[in-house]
């Protein structure tokens, strides 16, 4: 597993917990999180979790627009590689 795949898995697990999903497999990585049930409060929690876990703060307004896990992971991966 490469670094980006590991980031995807961590975000997918966090989203599954936030949404109360029975299984992480129910969270589709290439679909908008908003379309999967993420509301504004869950997005704020994800924003905080991402910042604490990775040190990368994706603008909250971007998260609220309904990015996919794949897109979020790419943004995090790219930021981590700049450091």
C-alpha cells in the first residue's frame, strides 16, 4: 500500500465513524461526501480530524462543497509532499 492509499483508508474510516456507517466499505471514495450523507457538522468534524491527524487544513468551504475522499486524500498527499 502506498502513502496515498493509506491516507484514503484513514479518511474513509474517519468518515464511516462520523456517518455511523455499519462498514467502511459502504463509504464510496470517489463519490461526493455530501451525497453520502455528510452534513455541515460532520464536515466540521472531518476538518478538525484532518488537521489534527495530518497537519493539513483543507478550507472548510471546500469540504462543504462535497469533495470526495479521493479528492481530499490527493489534497492532503500533495500538501504533505510539499513539507
